[in-house]
């Protein structure tokens, strides 16, 4: 009899822990998957947004780093998750747009396997070098790299990622030659340049500028069209190479088939969080601009970026290792 009572008690406890049928969304913990290592732009944003969601919805938000294949591993996990709004991807959308041109056997289709939720932000790339590199600006970097072909190693967040292609585009326009070293995320690339194991990089400003301010990296320029108010000392690459503009665009996506009502609610709440004065101020101080918009705007952006970078990837002959 005691065993029966114990078993019944366990079953009742399990049922009590399950969300009630018909209970409005959200009614259980939410997971934000970051497909890159901790400390990068996507990770910083996820950990800034997560607590705000908890404050409003009174549900725990778990940030989970699932790394590999320049974001493909984490993105594939979300693409194949239940379309219920409880598992979301926060990623550099450049990876989603570029990877189909770099990886011959993608495990998912970025255009079909996700429900776009909201664009989060734009962070220009910082062009930075190790302090030992004897240059002070973009022109000097070009001259030094040309005088020493192959001497500089370019660190990037992963083969085919937006920072990698920024380096490829820069090299193509200037005629410099450097070796590309892929890392498992932007934070690892930054760390290795700081350590002197690589010499130069483009990387998202949100994750890179603190190291420039701290003197661990020498900042040469930003990749935005205009100078960034929070870093007025950094010129734009475009001041030397007219029209050069790259950056880290971050977005939130859910699995395809997520009910429209849930996507709409997520879009509205995340947009509200991103546009609060303190969040905008936090991001602006680090050179990052809030770009919250409609789900359709994010979907269209991913499609447009795919077409843009497919040409660069093809001309450069970039393929995943």
C-alpha cells in the first residue's frame, strides 16, 4: 500500500509541474540558444535581454551556448525544436545568411526552418590590431601589410562569418595578403589577438571595443558608414575605402511553425525591452544601435544579405574546412 501511495504521489507531483492545457504563453522557462561561445556579441545581448524577460513574464530565461560550424550547430538545434516559442535563437544573422554559400551540406534551411521574431541590434565591426603591430591607422595598415605580404595573421570568429568576410572584402579592395585563422566565436578571436597569437581582426564592436578602451587592442577604425558617437576617436574604414560598410546584425528567431500569436507577442515584448532608455543607453555606450522591427523586416534582411554575400563567397572561393 505504501508503494502505491508513493507512486501516486509522484505522479501527482509530476502532473502539477506540467503547464496546464490552455494556459496562456508563457507558462514555463524560456531558453535562448546562442550558437557562439560566451563573451561574444550574441552572448552579451542574450544575457542582457534574458533578465528583462524574466522581470516581465516571471519565467526563468536560460541562455545556452551551443557552438560549432560558425553557428550552424546551435541554429540547427533551434530549427528542429518544438515550435512553441520556448526555444529561441539569438544569433548574428550574417551567419544565417552567409553559411548556405560556405557549407555545401547545410542541416537546415535558414529561409524555411525559422520564424523570424525581431531584429535586435547593429554593431559595426572594429578593425583592431595587437599593440605590437607598428601601424596607427588604416592607411598605415594597408602599407605595412603590402610591404610584408603574408606576415599578418587575421583572426576571425569562424570560416564564412561576417567578420571573416569583412577581412576578405578589405583584402580584395586593398590588395593586402594575410592568413586567416578561424576561431569558435568572436570572443576567442579577440582573446588570441590580445595574446599576440594573431595580429589583426574585424569583430563586433559590442564584444571588442572594451578591449580597445582597456589598451589590450589597438583600434584603427569602425566599419559603419558614419563614426560612432561613443567612440569618436575611431575613424571609419570608409574614410579610407569609400563605401566600405560591414557589421554584426543580431536577431531572434524561433522554429518554423511557431504560432503567429506567440511570434507577435515575443516581437512586441522584445521590442519594448530593447527600446527602453537604459537598454538603449547600455548598448549605445558600446557602439551598438537598437534595430528592433517587425518579423517580416528581419526575414527580408536575411534574404537580402544572403544574395549580397553569396557573390563575395564565390569570388573568394571560401569553403568550410
